[in-house]
């Protein structure tokens, strides 16, 4: 016992580089080893999953990739798992972004990578309309005429030459809007696709803005939510998939546990060092 107390007192003077190394290891190993942990999907995530399941076969899903590399750590796993779900269900989808030019590039990269497993082809099963700023006016115009708003895709191919887009003319041909963002872009979609065209909405958001979305959920203006990295892990659990969301949650949980243990050990060592008996240690 005395040896342990002596170790705790000396623990306060540990080289901080060892702590950094330990945290780096706990963040890296769960991802590399593809570890997983039980996830209990919450009602908002279950509702988002159900909304994707219920998209009519004759309609497409609009993927709003309104994020960039700053929030890809959370929005990326969310988008990947929803794309996986869409392709398993053989749903077609359209990609766009109102506020983040990088978002459409990331979304198409994911689509191409995941699509290799399911035989998805660009132009037949998914299309990237690119980045077009303008907020609610742009979305309203798109809801009335996709072709007038986006005459070509991001590769400058006319929509008339893309087989999938021949059947996508307005909001009536869109069965769901899935938004992925770390910003407050949701009101633009609520004012247009929900209020005017009655297209259901789901959103994958960063953890910090989750509280802002619950009023929309309560008002039925938002069907479901993927809250942060946990939302991605919960969605993966519903898909029975061990993806970046699940592995990221394991890494995050282990790192949090390590930090708590280090804080407890440090405080205990400080308390022992201030006792009169510490002079003998």
C-alpha cells in the first residue's frame, strides 16, 4: 500500500508526453482494430431510419451535403451509413449543397466508394448537382423545377443526358431530404421542401447543434435526427454494420475513460502529497 501511495505522489510529475501518447493510442487502436460497443438506437435515429425505409421506389432522395472538412468527423460517418442504407434498398439519390462546396465532393467520393459494392453507376443511380448558393429561394425554385435550377450537373453534363434525371423534374419526384450539416441551414429546407412541397426531412447534425433541432422534431417539421457521432453509430447498429461511427464511439468512450482515470489518479496523488505522512514517501 505504501508503494502504491508513493507511486501516486510521483505520478503528478509524469512527463506529459506519456499522457499524450496514451490518449493517442486509445483514440487510434479501437479504429484500427475495428472494435465495437453495444448501441441502443434512440427514437430520433429510429425515426430517421424508418423515413429512409419508407421512401417510395419511384422517388429519389435528396442528399444535402451542407458540410465541409471541419465537421466531417461527425457528418462523414452519418452520410456514409445513410448512403449504405439507400444502396441496400436500391434507392436513387441526388446530391447538392447550398453552403459548402466541399460537401458535394465528399458525398460523391463516398457514393463512388460504397457504390462499388452495390453496382451503383453515376447518372443511372445517383447524380451530383453540385454547389449552388442562395438559401431558401434556390430551394423553392428547385422544388418547382429541378432542370431550370440545375441545367447541368457538377460535371457540366446536361440533365437531359442523365437517365436518372429524366424522371426527376420537381419536388414531387423527391421522397425525402436528408441534410448533413454542422450549421443552421435547416430553416431554409423547412420553409421550402416541408412547408411548400410537403417533402419529409431528416438531419444528421454535429453534437453541438442537436438541442436546436428538437423544436423542429416536436413540431413534426423534422422527421428524424442523427445526433452527432452517436447518431451515426446508432444508425449503423440498425444496419448491423460496424462502420466509422461505431468505431469512433468506441475510441471516444475509451479516451474519455482514460482522461477520467488520469484526473482521479492526479487528484488522489495531490491529496496524498499534502498529508503529513507524505514526507516519508
